[in-house]
C-alpha cells in the first residue's frame, strides 16, 4: 500500500480525475482536473498549490554540520548563510552527480535538505569517514509536509496570512506563523515563477492547507498535480532526475552518468581555483574543467515552429501540441550533407502552450551548444521518424521578472 | 506649423488588423505610423476598467482564429501574449437540464449520453469531420485569395489550383463543405443529432454575430467559420487572452513599437489624400495632413471605399458592391460586475461551470424565436446569450472574490422598426438581465454594475458600420473571392498605394489578424515589384 502525505484527506475529494500515481512510495495526483492546461496556467496566471511532501527531507545539526555539507556538496555551502536556501548537488568521488537538491540554513548551523532519493545512509557514512563526531543527520521526511505555492499571486495569497515572507528575496528563508502554525517559508520552487515553499509540521498540515486555500480563493488558487509542475519546470530550464540525468549511484557504466558541468552546473565551480574546498569529487571535476573533457553540454532547444507544422501538415494531420509533455529520449542529429549524423539527445520535451513552440532539454557536444546552433530533432510522424529543425536557446525559456522581484505590502 | 514627419506607411485604424499590419510593415523596415481615432488602440478588442478593479471586455471577448504565423512572425509571446484555456462549456436548459462539457472526451461522451446516447457518439464523428474540413481549408485562410476577375495567368492558375484542391479533397470532407455552404446549421444538425439541447449547443456557432437564425441557409457557413481556429492546437476550441482581448491588442501594440512603428491615438483620419490615382497621405480630423506613399485602411469596406475616399473617384461596379455589401449588425453586449458567480439550481457553488462559454439558448426553437424578433425589427424579447465569467479564468479581471461577466447578446438589430437605440438601451439591459434571471435565479442580486453596448454604440465607438462585429456579414457572397468585392479581394484598391486590411477583407472578422497579415504580404510584394 502506498503511503499518503499529511494532506491526503484534503487532496482526495479535490481529485476530479480519480487518477493517482506513486512518488517515492506516496500517493500523489498527477493532475486534479481534466484540463492539465488549467493547472499549468494557474502557475503562470494566478496561483497553484502543490503537495511536494514525498521529497526526502534531511536535517543536519551539530557543530560539524557545516563541515559535513562542505565536504558532501559540490556547491560551496559557505554561500548559504542563515535565512538562505541554495540549489546544490552532490557527487561521487569520480565527479559524477549523485543527486541535486535544495539545502537551506534555517538556524545557525542547522541545515535542511530535500532530496529525490534516499541519502541518509550516504551522509552518515560520509560523516563517519570524515571523522565528524558532532553532526547529527536525521530523516525528517514524515515530520513535515511541504506545500509549494507558485504563481504570480503567490505573494498576494501568503500576505493575507503572514507578512513574514514579504521581505524574502529569491531563495530566502524565514520562519513564519500561518493560521497559528509555525512554518518555514522559502522563496523557492520548481516552476521558474514567483513562488514559495512551506515546510509545515505534519500535525498542522490540514490547518495550513485550509488557510492557503481560503486565502487563495479570490485569486483562483488551483490545486496542481505533478504533471503541470513538470511542464512548467521545462520552461524554467530545471532538470529532473530520472529524466534529464540519473544518479551515478546505480549506474552500470559511465555512459549513464553525468558530471555537474555536463548538466550545466559549471557555475557552481566558478571560484574553484581560489576556494580550496575539499568536497567529494573535487579532483575529478577540477581535472574535467581544466582539460575540457566534458562529454556533453546541457542546452535548451526550441523547435522551429514552421518546420514542426510542416512535418505534420505534409503527412495530412494536425501537429500535436496540446498538453504534450514527454520524458522519453529523442535523438538529435547534425544538420548537413550526412543524414542521421548522431549528435546528442533530448530528455524532456514540452509543446509549450505559453511560448507557442515545442521546447526541449537536451545534451549536445560543446561545438553545438552555442545559442543559435541548429540541429535536427527526431520526432515521430504517423509512426515514422522525421527530423525537424531546432535551435539552441538560452535557458530559462521563460523567466518573468516577478520570479526574483522584491515584494511589498503588509498583512491584512 | 512645422513640417510633419514623413512616413513610409500610414495605417488608419488601431484595431487588431491595423496593428498586425503595422507590425509587419515595421518589421519589413518601413517607417510606419498607425493612427487611431480613439484614446486607446484595439478597436473592438479592448478591455476597459469601467469600475475600479473591474475590467470589462467591452466588445470582443474570446480568441481562437488568430493566425499562428502572426504569433510567430511578430514575436507576440515576447510581448506578453498569454491565451488561457476556456476549459468548459455550459449549456443550461430551462427545466433544470443542462449539458456541461469539459476537457475530457470520455467524460463529455457520458455527459451528452445523458441526453442521447447516439448523439454522444455522433458528436465525436461530427467534431472529427469538421476538424478535417478545417484543416483542409486552413492553407487558404493564410494566403491571398485568387482574383476571380483577373486575366493575369498567375490568377487564372491560382483559381485552377483552388478548383483542383477542392476536387482533390476526400469526398466525405468535401461533402461536409458543400453542406456548410448550402444548408442551414439546423438542417445539418438534424442529420447528426436527435436531442434539441445538444443541437442548440452546436447551433450557437452558426448564428454568432450574424443576421441569421439556425434555420437560415447562411448559418452553415457562419458555424464553419467559428470552428476554423484552435486553442493550443485543439481545433475549434477557443481561449481567453489574459486581460481580455484588450490585453491582446496591447500585446500587438508593444510588438508594433518593438518593430519601430509609431502609434498615435486621438488621431482620427478624415480622408485619404491622393493625386492622379496615387495615394499621397492622409488628412486628420483636426486638419493636419501627413504624407506617405503608402496608406492602409484597417477600417471596414464602407469607410474604406466611401468615406475615406470619394466614391466618385472609384469604379462604379466596386462602389455598387460596397453599397450592397451587408453589414446589418445584430449583436449587442451586456457586461456585468458581479458580487459572486451565478447559481444554477442543482449545481450550487460550481464556479467551474463558468470557466468557458455559457450558452443560453436551449433549443433551436428558442433561437428561432429570438431571430423572429430581429426580423420584426426589434431586439429579442428572450435573447440568446453567450456568457463567460472571465474572472474565473483570470483573477486580475476583478477584485478578489468578485467577478466580471461578459454577455454577448443576440439578436439586437441595428435598425429598430419602432424605436431607437438610445431609447431602448436600458430596456435591452433589463431584458438580458431578466433572461439571466430565468436561468440563474437570484442573478439580479449579484449585479454590482452593468454595461450595455448596443449595435449603435459599436458603430459609434468602434467605427464598425451598423455595428457588424465582423466588418460585414460572413456570407458566401461576402467571403474569400468576394470579400469585400469580386476583383478587389486582394487588399489593393483602385488607388495605387492605398490598401485595405480590415476584417472586411479575407479571411474576415473574429480576431483572425489574417487581413492585416495578408495585406502586408501583398503590400511588400507590390513594393518589391
């Protein structure tokens, strides 16, 4: 039997489709209503509410907490002061990515981390190997529910319940009281839009859910399933483990592994030459960066709209566009005289309703990674492979100013 | 007076087609000036905050047929284009019955099957066949139509291509095309459906904005026209632009300026200037003259050919056609600010009912009776209403917890037999409200504000002759080869350098943008020689 999150009794009656799926052993709704687009547009036009409680959650405390994270994380934990969150990843000794996640320092020396896969044992073993005696790593996954409140009206909704989140900058973290419940609010999300994530004590889950839904009523707050979230994250250029990359932990061969630089996270190592950090995988990553041995570059691809149309119109059918999202691998070829000259692959594909074109997250060799580079993307048209023109585009595809804008106002 | 700035092109009228046209001309490098008579651009596609916090889509209220090329070519996404899905359709009856359709085909099947299990299946067949027909016709929507009167070999060849194309269509698809041209919506519906509520749901597309009833022959083509668009690739579906259609025309205005164009509001044009059959500029209502070798009218055919220029300077067969060209507006709008969404008995508290079109017109007879009033020269005593509570889709249309509702009203003939619109304005509003009260008891208690837009208002405010929302009826005699007149359906006019790009040209009204785009294509082609 799948587990349920602390919000389940509220989610159950809201799911008009009756369709549920499993996420890390929990029951979640891929969509609540028949129209996936309606949920997607809640993120871009009003405000959406998503239960992300199935994420694994870890708490690091004790005098050595920071030292452990400094060693474990590929990104400098020193850049994450109290009241800040940071997107990070951790790697194996050979510099291949194990996982990505968001870590935040909620109090001096106390860090909370989300992860898509279990990592408690991993961090504890690492602490033991380092000889870190004064660190406690706990699995707090069931202790908290997490709600993501995302969309242009996310702040308007939250402001009715607390003004503690108003001063938060992008990736800022604070504690707040919502409907009498102590919560932790981070200005983070997986949508590339204005948004917040609330960590709520499991016992308070329903109270906070109800308060948010009530406060959001006038703003058309919409419960959002995981599929709309995934659609939005493609526009935001955010990678998904299991689709755009895979953990090195269970890979068989290196062809199944990626390094941070290959995933577009080279910016985490900008100060590598000066910072002297001794994190797991450092030597390999330093060598990779020095010698330019990365096999891939992760890029955004925008499919040429006219060419996409043409491919289907020539076959006598309408181009499929509506609610089209896929995590299956699509091959990419070099354009030129030689046909089917394999260059790389797309791992997430979205026919973006908002951007009015198909977009994809792809891996290409360095020479094809410059914005504007043209490649052929293989699609299927009435069961036959067809190539359509696609161009490398700078990510994020969609990046509204409100995502990082300062908020203002006071609670009613 | 200082020497006015010289422009390569002057576009008259800031409706969506004028904006599209100016966008393309600007993109092609022409120094373009767009002149709008009112204080805001958008023409019939505007959004106005009549009451603080409440945004009214005064006239046009939904979008579907906007040509996809325009969205790409003018980079409208970059300028903020965002079309929200109209996810549901609600067709209430007067005896507690209703059809409520949503985004799931199987759920819709079962919903229609409550009324007729055969209709539920037949609707799938019909929808698919209409989609196939629309796909077949779309290439012709996006190209300059042939000139049927021209002896130019290219035109003769284009006409032959058209004939061959139509002949090559799958017989089933061509058969449906012939039905749409030759039969009324009601006749076609009788062939497919047995349930009257289901028929009425489909029939509404056949009468929108046109002086036809569901049993009038012309209703077939009007129906087809409304299915020619798509929402996010779903054929025949409609969407709602963020901020209303005024939000959309603001996007277009930003695109025009993005391509270097200049927009001047409060600048009504009194006439187009021309010498020796060649356009030289325009004269504004304040007497200012502006010169340009290229002048484009985005106004309707009556204004383009009989007001902006002297019809005596034009070929008389053209003037004759334009004089006979049918406007005969029959639509009105009544928009409401509401304290809450309406309540339908049995479905209390369901906001989702209104997240799309709500059709009040539960039977073919109901629609025909409404039309009979129109034919008798009065507005319908029990009108057909096409409503949408747009704030359920876009929370920024109204203050939190409050709502805005757009109601498109049929029929409201421009010419009233025994009264005039200034006298009837409030009566129309009361009649619409009474009809809403019939379907949604207690509706009147929710009304915070009411905006009434008569066909005369449409003419006076927007400039659309006789208030016809499409800049001329969508009849076969006024479409494609004939829009606005045979031989003058390629955006040119008899005056060199003077072009037309309004909805009175192919492909027509309904916020397609096609006229603006195709006129630009013709203009730029002519300039390239």
